[in-house]
C-alpha cells in the first residue's frame, strides 16, 4: 500500500500555516528563496512529552483501503494454506511439526491406534475413562 504523499504535503502545509498564524512559527526566506519554518516557543515540533500526534485522524477511504488490503492478504494466506494441505493429502488435524515427525506419527498410529483411540476420543469430548 503506497502512502498518500499529496495529502501528507497538504496536511503538513496546513499545520505549518496554522502554527504561523497562531504565532508559534516564523516563516523565514533564505537568500536562495527557500522558505524555512522556525519554531519560536518549542510548541510546533514534537518532543517525547508532546501529544499533538493524537489529533490526526485518517480518512474513512484510507481506513477502508487498509481493511480491504488486510482482508485480501488474509484470504490469500488461507488459500495458500488450503492448497498446501490439499497437496500434502492432509484433511484432518495437523499432529506433526515436519515431514520426519509426520512419518513417525503415522508409524505410531499404525501400531498403537487400537489402544489409544478410545482415550483420544474421550479426551476430545472432555470426559475421562
């Protein structure tokens, strides 16, 4: 998502003009024609104790754009996960951390499932034997 630099410049100029109108800033022109804002009383530029940044509210359109971007990223992540699970042939719970562990778990289930199936089912139901 690209930032809205035009809006940033407009908001920055509006803040400088408000500060200059209230007397907090002096706008000085240098010899080469560049305009520089000079802070008179230390109220314009933020410090660690200032809370002036809390008044900035983003546009509703920008918030909607961010929400849409996050939603699309989440959908893409879930689609990739679904494709990855379908590719590996897993349709149930994931009980492994890597392929070697998956192979070990399948070997364990092949030999011990008949003994542990009832315990596992009662554990998932929340009842004990």
